[in-house]
C-alpha cells in the first residue's frame, strides 16, 4: 500500500509543468516523508509569504499631499508663460501706436507736399511773367504827371496841345486799367507785388529786400528804405524776387 501511494505521488509530480513561475507558485517546502507518507503527522514549519507589490498606502498618502517643490515647479511655467504673454502684448501695443503715429505723420507730410505743390505750381510761370509786369510798370512811370493834365486851361490856346494831352491821358488810363486787371488776376493765384518805399518807408528786411546802396538822408532812420529801384514779388508768402532798394545810413 505504501508502494502504491508512492507511485501515485510520483505520477503527480511528473505532470506538473517545470516553468520557473509555476514552480515558484505551486511547490511548497515539504519533506520527503510528507510525500511518501502524507497521512503521517509531522511538524509543519510556518510558511512566510512576501509580496512583490509596492507599498501603495504610503504612496497614496504621499501623492495626496505633493511637496511644495513640485507645486512651485508646476506654477513656475504658468507664471513664466503669463509674463511672456504680457511682454508680447506690451510690445505689440507699442508697435501699433508707433505705426499709427507714423501713418499720421505720413498723412500730414503728404498733405503739406500736396498743398505746397498746388501753391507753387505756377512759380516758373510767375517768374517769367514778372518781366512783362515790370515793362508795363516802366511804361506807366515814364509818363510825367504834368503831361496827363491840360497844359493850358485858356480856351483861346491852340487845340493841338489839348488834343495831344487828351490822347496821352487816354493811353495812360488804358495801360493803368490793364495793369490793375492783370495784378488782380495774379493776386487771385497768390502772386502779389510789393513796394517797400510806399508810405513812410519800411525798415530793411534781408528776407524781402536787396540793398543796392546806402546813403545819408535827413529825417530818416538808419536802416529805413527810402527808394525802390525794382519792386518785389511774393507767391503765396514765398519771396520770388526781392525788392531792390536804397537804405538810409546817417552814421
């Protein structure tokens, strides 16, 4: 009977797989007598089992309360990203304001250039026309005022003189009207003529006057214009030709 039991246990051991995992899980420490005589009482040693799993309890407890260093590390990237976005917003706002300012400056500069081009578009034409206006003015100044009135108011005087003066007066009046209309038309386009010696006389201005000579004149102040040799012209506030004048120098 003992032999039969031994053979039965031997056959059971043969059918057990020989892998390391199964051998570790199924084979338990036992003695040779327990295999041959399973019914015999024997002193069985207490078994000790060891778990290969990590200590989850302590890990769970520690994970529930992360350390301050990890929290700081997680917050630092967010803070850095926020600061970077704020700097980017400030930079974009500065660029936008600069672009708006540049565009407004361009608009102002363009409007000034357009206005300047419109105001001084006839500069060359006005410069060429000045000579014709000067010739017309010379023609009017060559006629003395004494020739414009009848030389003799006596009705018994020869009619030839009175008729001659009448024709000269009519010619002078016609030229004067032509000059007046011409100067009015030029003034509409911004071209004006000025005479510094008119009235009491202006003080010498190097931006508008060209002094050709200086002399002593009684009753005049130093630097005052007392005579105009050639009248000046202004186009929309810009001097096209300075007036040639004589200046007082008493000392």
